[in-house]
C-alpha cells in the first residue's frame, strides 16, 4: 500500500520562489524538481497561486513566500 505522505493529491505549500532569467521558478514539494511558473494576478509574482508539476503533484505558493536568489 502506498505511503499516504507521497500522495500527489495533497496540495503542498511553497515558501520560496526565485527567477531563472526572466521566468519565475519554484521547487516542487513532491518531487523536488525546479519548475517554471507564471506570474500571479495579485502582485506579478507567483504568490497565492497554485501550480501542477510534471510529477502530478500540486503546489500552492504562500502569500508570504519569500523571493530568494537561488533555490
């Protein structure tokens, strides 16, 4: 039986984001891959938005997420 902690249905909170060139990036909390994301509607950053990774896991960027130079 699969471990419930590995479920892709759980939306995991992201607390950091960065830029790669001109694109926003986050680290998927399910698979740890770096994924490119779109601008959010609120302030032009990914804060407050949800993104689905190639692994199938969902990530939600916290409204209080910090911009960091490097993930």
